[in-house]
């Protein structure tokens, strides 16, 4: 069990921020290389040859598995995070995610072992979701529970920066492989490189995580003997309203991100005629705006309030949804890049304060479980099926309906923010 750390051994700001950032960067890198491969690789190698659309939809279904695993990870790792401590739980979550990712890079394909290939792929994807379900909440708490007064959103945005950095690294490595390899080499073995390379990143993350001390807020819970016996039960029974509102608050964030990444990559190649390399380059340019707007949103949130900042950003996302079809439905690389930059810029504005506002919904003794469950339940509702639903809508009704889908999600988040107490 966690014990009070020796007097005087406090976490320096630099150590805290780097530890929260490096872990989520690794976790999201692992998560996004799967998302990219689910569009570019897995339909060809892990499912029966035949209808390409059916193979893509099956691949996207395995992509969705992780989102259903994430609340399980939230409950499991949240239990230990609220009972044992933030540090040990963060290390375990990172190992779970990292090992699952490395194993994916070693899996045999459908041509080699038949139906066992997609089954094993789905199992590893579940492991990825399990690890990320425990990682995100702990990283946010590591940052926010060490934050000085008036800078909670600023500290809380550092683990959020792991998302654009992880995405940039994952997209960059796939782009590099596409440039230096033939299609035959890429589909033969090149696609495995990002998954296997994750092992090196995990070693770095573990080294940093093992150097940190317990957070002051959790140390107070230990000192006062306020640990809850079953944190997930306490969250579900005593903090139901916070759980529901927090889940709705985060819904638009998830829908927006996975439409702007997984769906646009698939539709840009299959529906608009761009090459894989072109779409990856356009996404990498756009993700810079995602990273740049996260700290801007955090500064605004500390100055004007988390709730108020997210209200106007959610309204902007709803308006963006109405223009989604006309902006994306273009053969112009410049227009598509501007569209992606705008969408991912809005993503940064909503993502920056999100970790802080969700963690503030719950008291310290159940905060790991509560924040993690809220974030990952939103992932199930908002992201798990977003690429699948969007593909079906675009194929059946047109791209405009994908935008309407986004606008509805943003309005639901806006309603939850209006109902929530001012932070």
C-alpha cells in the first residue's frame, strides 16, 4: 500500500509536467498507430479478401473495441489509483498499453492463421483500451493535483498535449514508411515497425514515471484515512449527476476528433481520390493547430473559467458541423487542409480544459475513478462508433449528414455545460 513520502521530497514542476506529458504521448501514439493501421493496413491483412468496404467496416469495428475496454480500465486502474496511489497505477497502465501494442506488431495475418488473426487483433485492441482507460485519468491528476493556485487548467493541459504529439508521431512514422518503402514492403513488414518501436518509448515513460512521488491531494487522503473501499461504487451511487454531465460534456470532443482523423483519412483516400501520403501530410499539417490551440484554451480557462470557455467552443463546433460537408467535399488539397486545420483547431480548444473540468467534478478520494470513467464513457458514446457511423452516413446520405451528426453531439455537450455548476 502507498505510504507517505518522506518529508521534503516534493515533485518539481518540470518533473510533474514532463511525466504527465510523456506518458500520454506514448499512450496516444500507441492508440493512433492502431487507428491509422485500421484504415490503411488491417482491412487488407486481417480480414477475408472480398468486399473492401466490408473489410474496412470490420476493421473499424475492432477499432471500436478499445473504447468499450476503456471504462473497464477506468474502473480497474481507478480502484487502485484511489486506493493505492497515482504513481504505481500509472506505471501499471503504461505497461498494459505498451505490451498490447508490441504484441500487435508480432501478430500473424489472416493468410497465415485464418480467423484467429482478427480474434487476436481484437484481444490486443482490448488491452490497448484497458491501459488507456487507466492512463489518462492518472496523468491528468498527476498534473492538476500538483498545480499551484490559479494554474490548474494550465497544468491539466500538459497530458492533453500528449494527444497531438502522439498523433503527429504516429502519422509521421507511417508517412515515412510510405515514402521509403514500396507498397509490397509496407504491407509485408513495414506496418509492424511503429508497433514494435513502441517498446522503446515505453521504457522512457517508465523511467520518468518511477522518479515521481505521490501527489499532495492523494497524500492528504492517505493522511486523513479517507480512502473509499470501492471507489467505482461510490462514483456510480453518490456522484451520478457528475458522471452523467461530465460524460455529455466530453461527447463533442470525441466525435470531433475521430471524424477529423480516422474518418477523414478513410474518406479522403476512398471517396475523394487523395493518396495515402497526401492525406497523411494534410493531417500532419492540421494537427499542428490542434497542438497550438490546447495551451491557448488552457490560458482562457484559467482566466475566464473552464465551463464558460467550453460553452462557446461547443457552440463553435456545432456551427462547424453545419459546414462540414461543403468544406470537406473537395478535390482541392488546400481546401481540405484548411478544413482539417479548422476542425482540429477547434478540437484543441475543447480538449485543453477538458481534463481539468472533469477532474474537478469529483472529490480527491474518488477522483481517479470518477474522472477516468467520465472521460472513457464519453469515448464509448462519442468515439467508438464515430468512424463507422460517419462512413455509413456519408455513403448513404452524403457528407452533409456527417456534419449534422457532429452538430448534434456538440449541442448535447453544450446542454451539459449549461446544466453544470460554474467551475
